[in-house]
């Protein structure tokens, strides 16, 4: 075992969700294991983050190119966990959504954001000592300074299927608002004089709503419902007379006097749902430009407004951060000791199973979460895989998400 115990936010959270998943992901066979194929949401999230650096530098074309390259490479390497019949369609769809999100954010909020905030750094690796021999690794999406006040904030991009009160409640206690604030401050201030200490006011969450992925009865597989990638088209006698809409139904500005609510309406006959990357003249770029200018029916509804909710800063009190620090150090010390016990005490597979049950129990309430299955479900419940995950085609040695752990990304 390495002399220094290295941990990051995702590993800390994984233990709190399920100790067994933490063992498999970070400690099994020394470095931990991971699925050989990633879920589509994970691939998309990585693709969006690949483009986000270009957004914060003001280079939208680079942002789009980097995101699309990530998606193309992931599918080319067959690392996306999709059924074969879904793959070809999903490539075009996910490319369209990624481009739509990046261009949409830039059109809706990009120039205004860069006018309000100075970008200090983007995705810089950091390390801070939690306790002697224990290091927290972190990589914030960005560090920015508000031009008007001079205050510093961590930026956190969040791609989400939906956005509502549940999401707002989640970020109010999100560990990121403590771990990255503490980490960046500690790392930056270790050699600074008291009057030069960096103070971070909180985390600025930037949401991008990509839409829910649901089964399409006509196609027979899941598609993502979002006006970033799909529009409604009714062909006219000439291309100039073709009609377009960004949604099928909406509330009008007329109010029903009996109910006091806005009158609902929907498109007439002849409209069909299409992928704008293929069907709209000029593709996604032209479509997003038209949405931003509110040229697409219904024109009184700003389609981008719901996709990019107002950014929300979350600040945590010093005592909350101190409490998080104490809990994290205590948790990781226990895990470190328990990993040693399992590795030293397991003589055979039966011994290892008993040791895991004692020190890294399964939290079966988290096996399925929001219709997704835990990445290590098969390690726990598929006998052939449980016997040796690495001999199956499902798992491989984990490549960590930080350079000092072996990942150059």
C-alpha cells in the first residue's frame, strides 16, 4: 500500500453510498476496478466537460469540436454501454445534444458570464493534506473572480436530465461546496502570507438540462427529449414555406377566465419530430441561433431559458467545512485500516467474502438508483463475475481520474 493515502470526492461519496462499491472501485486487486464500458450519461458528461474549457476561454468552436471528438472516440472504442441497435442512432443524437448544450449556453449566457467573471484557471489538478499521510485530490471545473466584487468562486458544471426543487435541495448540501473550497484554499494558501490568503466565497453551479431519455414507441429504443436536438417540422410547398416548432404543445399568453390559467395549445396535423442535425438547414448551429433569437414557434417561449436555469452560488459556513473535514479524516482512516485487514486476513475466497461482509457491507438500497444500476451489481450478485471480476468481460483495472494515480486525462 502506498505510504500516502490518496482520496478524492467521488471516492468519499461512494463509501457513503455503499462500502462494497467503494472497495471494488478503489481497493480490489490494489487499484480497484471499473466497468469496461461506461453508461451513456457518464460518457456524455465527460464529453460536455471536455468542451467546457473552450466555453470559459470564449472559444465556442473549440468547445464543440472537443466535445464531439470525445463522443466519437468513445463510440469508436466501443466503450459505451448500449445495445447494438441503439448505437448508430445514439451517436448522432448525443453529438447533437452536446453541440446544442454548448452552443446554447454560449448564446444564452456565455458572453454575459465572461463579462461578469474573470476566469483564473480551468480544471487545475490540486492536492491538499487532510491529515498526516492523507491527501485529498481535486480538480475543480474552474476558479473565477467576480469582476464587480473581487470575490472568488469555484465553478461546477452540472448536466442534468431535469431541473427542479429536488436539484436545488441537493446542491444545498453537496460535498463539492466544501471539499473543493477547502482544497483550493488550502493548496493555494500553504505558502502565502496571512494578508495574501485566498478566500473562496462558494461554489457557482452552472446547470445544463439535457432532457430525459425515454423509450420511443415508434423507434423501439430510448431517445433523449430536448429541443436542443429535436424539432417539429411540417413540410410546405417550398422549403421557404416549411414550418418549424421547438415543442409540440405549450401554454399560450391567453388566460382562461374560468380557471385563471393560461390556455394550452398544440401543433396541428402534419408535423413530425426530426433530428435537427439532419433536417434543419444549417444543422444544430443554425437551429440554436434561431432558438436564441426566438424565431422558432412558439416564439413567446424562450426554449433556452428552461435548459439553462439561473446559476446558483452555494456558500458553506466555516464550521460546516471543519465538520466535513473531521468526518472525512475519520472515515478514511477507518477505510485504510479495514482495507489492510481484508488484504492481510483473506486466505481464500470464502475468507475474503466474510471479511468484506464485516468491513465493507453492501448497502442494497442503493443497488438501483433512479432507474440506473450500480456499476458493481454483477460483482455482488452474478456468481461467475463475483468469483473473479477481472476474468469477466465486464471489468478492468481502474484508471484513476487524476494524473498522479495514472490517468493523463
